[in-house]
């Protein structure tokens, strides 16, 4: 008997052209949370940062680019890749965390919603194309894919655009060494409903929000530098050490729970596309995932990575990974028909989610 499945028929991503290397931070003044200047030299701070995160470079939006501008480029490429008429879209779901920031004002602007702005920039006239935002921390794009899957399998819709974009460079405290983690970017996908007698596309998913003890591990706060703090501008703050441990303990279990629900073993998974938060952390997460199955050695090439040269662009990391593999721009990684992959993310909330996808 045929069932409805959600198939990704097109993808797109956008990487800002501005490259910011680690050495560009050598002239910064870094402080701790008490407002005291860090005693280590900037060279030592930068070298230690590279060792811990594997990040050597990241992309920043140009001053004249907004979050929805980045999303527009990714969305256009996804629509072109899918070969669809944009007026046929039933939904546009836009995942982000900080709205439409500008180069001279980091305050969140979400009126109108970024999805509405994107729909306008795409020139879509159809009023039945419903546009709304998804705020779910770094896992926002994956969660928007899960939401799209629900809509498609219900028969409510046939074609959905899911976009993830953030400009983290504008909400990162320049006096906090954690600011070196963050980057800007956008990724998008077109999902379509398709009938099939055999499972294909999205096979299943899982999500959780662990708020009771962990809601504030990522939050907004004043700059570590007193002069900037006096302006009352808010910046992204992170309890990095605690977040690292939380992710190691919980993400592998969340992925395995989703695979168990589907009756799949980790050996059936060709690729694990995980949120590019921290290179060392992602390696440790993957290692712990395989250990849950009694496997000591992780197969080579199972986890594509871009964080060393793209940094952490929040909601954009997973769709960017998928798009670059799909377009042959992250060789030797490739995903072929019949391959099963996992897309997983962890972030503010604390939220964790996972999608298991079989290539059509």
C-alpha cells in the first residue's frame, strides 16, 4: 500500500564572501565574565581556541546584507534545484534566532516575520503560501523540516520551503573569546509529498526540549567590556564547558532513540550530518554514538565537517552541509539513492532533534 513520504527535491545555501581568519582576532581586547582582561596573550587565546574547536576561519555578512538577504540567495537556489514554480509553495518556514539585525543595530527585529520578508523578496503573490518563523535555537532548521514533514504527510500540503539563516557576527560580544565560534550563513531545502510503497525520504524523527535545568546555558547578556556593557546592548552568551558536557551526554542517546524507534542500527547509516558547533565536540558525540552500539572505531568518512573553515552559523550549518554534499562541493563525501543519513542538532533551549532520511 502506498503512503505519503516527505522528499527533499532541492537544496541551496549561501556563504557570505567575507572571510575572517583567527589571526584577525589578535587585535581584540578579551575579558572574562567579571570584566577583567584575560591574562593570556591573544596569540595564546587564539591558538587554544583553534585546538579546542578546530575553527580556523569563518564567514561574516557584509554590512549591507540582512539575514533575509542571505536566506533569499539560499532559497532561490533551492527552488531552482527542485525545478518548481515558487507560486506552488504551500508553506515557507524560516528558522532563525536573532531576526533581522543590521550592521549598526543588533536589536532583534521580527516584525514582520522573516518568513514574510523572504516571501516578499521572492516575489511570491500567492496568498495561500503561508509564511512563518521557527525559533528553536541552533536545531531550528531541523525542527522546521520535522514540522514540514508533519504537514506533508497529513496531506495538508504538497510543497514546502524550509530555510535556516542567522547573522551571529552582529550579536556576538567582540570582547568575549567565545565570539570566535560564531559565523553567518543560510541554507534551504524544498520538501515535497510523494506516494511510495516502500519507505523513502524522511523515515522518522525525534525532538526534545530539556529546559528544567538547562534552559539558560545559552542566553543574552551584557558585554564583558564595561564601556560596551553600559550601553545595555545584549549579546549572545554561552556556558561553553557545561554545554559541551550536556551535548556529549545527551545527543548520542537522542540519535539512538530515534534509530531504535525505526528499527535501524547505526551500521545502516551512511552519513551523520550534525550541527557544526565545535569540531572536537562533534567528534566526541559521534564516538559516543557508536559506543552505544558497542563499536569502538567510527567508520571513516561518516561525518562530513565544514566548521574548520565556515565556523558555527547556527541554523544554517546542517542545510549547508547537505547542500554542498548534494552538489558535489564537499568531496569525497557523497550521498546516493538508497543511502540513509541522520541530520541532528543541539542548541539553545536546550533543544535536541534528529531526522533520519533515505535518499530517493
